[in-house]
């Protein structure tokens, strides 16, 4: 049976830190390379993971699982957090770096926008009451699906399903209304 390194790291033993790097460096590096956009980002992630591992080594409990599982779980969580942060704060890109194939926005008259608003309101009214209420909490109040579930007492999975269904119905209704309007027929 292998002697655990993390309890020794938690006690501050210098040679344990070196052993931890030797033992788990390859694992952490391979996870970081797989889940990072660039090699530079992977290097930064590995450093953060080992600092985090050093800080949290005392939380490892042999009776709950293997040391390698603890290390890989901690590394994976850190890498996922980094990915989420990158998605929330993407690197700014200058206009020169874009491909230049951006579509020009369609100019629409106030009348067309007003008609779309009327159609959207009518389509929203066609939804079942519970779907409409959840969608309104999301759109008008800016609540996340988790907050909606907490506020309404509806299970999160049900909230997600009802909102997805309501958005699909709303989109279909708007497309039918747009087609009828374009063909000169009756709206809605």
C-alpha cells in the first residue's frame, strides 16, 4: 500500500511537496493540456492547481477515497472554473482581427418593430399560464433558472423543461405570424 503524500504536504514537509509534484505532475499536466485553450494557459492552470492542492491538502481523507482521486477532482474543478471564467470574460478582439463578414443590421421601421411587439405579446398570451409565468420571471426579471426554481418552489429540471418548451412555442408562433404578415394574410 502506498503511503499518502497529502497529509505530509499538509504538515508542511518540504520533501512531500517535491514528491507530490513528481507523483501527480503528469496527471495534472495532462488534464490541464486537455482542458485549456493554450499551452500558456495550461501552465498557469497547473501552477494554480498545485497551489490549491497545497492549501487544501489537509482536507484529504483516506477513508473517503484514493489520493489520486482527490488530486484529479481538485484539478478538474479548478480547470472547469477557469473555462467558465474565460467564457464569461473572453479576450477582447480588435475589429481588424475579425473576419469582416459581419452582416449589416437590418433597418426596420418603428411600425415593423411595433408589429413584432404586438405579435410577441399575443404569442406569449397563448402559452400555458405556468410556462408564461416562468418565462416572464426569466425575461422581465432577469432571474436564472435556479433562482426561479428557488422562488417558485418548482423543481429545477421542471423549470428548465417548461422554459425551453415555452421558448420553442414562442419562436414557432412568431415565425408563423411573420410568414402570414409577409404573405399579406391575417396576422396571428
